[in-house]
């Protein structure tokens, strides 16, 4: 079940961020995030305040979360996009590592695509860290084109190669 997040979901989302960073620090994942820099509890709270934070709930538990809005990060201006208008953007898609491999990431992207279509945005954009091979494989499998890789400081993390992806519905 995909729903807009409420304040009651923030602890669960922050815990997922923490488990992903724990797994990265233990060498089980590579996402390119930094503890205390990005993402943080404040990342979720800011999105909640804007009303663009969504969760996937299964069995009463938050198993995944993402931010969906029309906000394009500034480095997107440096990318050679094919499609210029009516853009919806997926940010900070997370799946709880305790629930990985069960299709929640794929289902969340499908929800995002439907949400974009229902809101008149046939152009989809997202980004991921160049180091995040698992996300890049997933997005390629789901039909997203890598429009470019931009070196930048991303949400306070230096030295990021930001892979910018797009798809037209």
C-alpha cells in the first residue's frame, strides 16, 4: 500500500536510512551516502513538511519510502535531457534492507510512474550515485535512460558522480 507519509512514519523512515548506512559501512551495500550528512531524519521531516513524502506499508510496517515532486536539483541543468517539460522527480527512494529483494523498489517506481501520469507529468526523472550499481541496474531494467553523470557536491556529500536518469511515459 502506497500512501502519503504522516508524522507517525518518520521514525520508521529514519530507521531505514540508518540501516542502509549501517549496511554500507559494513560493506554490504554501496549507495554513496554519509551518516549525519544525507539522508537524515531532517530529510524526511522536510519532505513531510512539503507534503511530498510517500511510504509503502506492508503488514503494518513501513518497508520503503521516497520523495516525489517536481523539484529538479540544480545540477540537472547540466544534463542533456531529451524531454524538457512536465517533469516529475523521484528522490531518495529507500527500501528497508531487512525487506530487500521482495520487489518493493520496483513496485515503488511503478507507483511513482502512475502518480506522475495522474498529475499530468509524462516525463520522469531521478538520480542516483554513480557508485550505486544496484540502483542503476534496477532503473535500467525499468526503462530509465542514463542522460548523464555530473560531478557535484550532492546534499553535502563531496565528490559525487550524480547519475541523472529519465523516462517518458
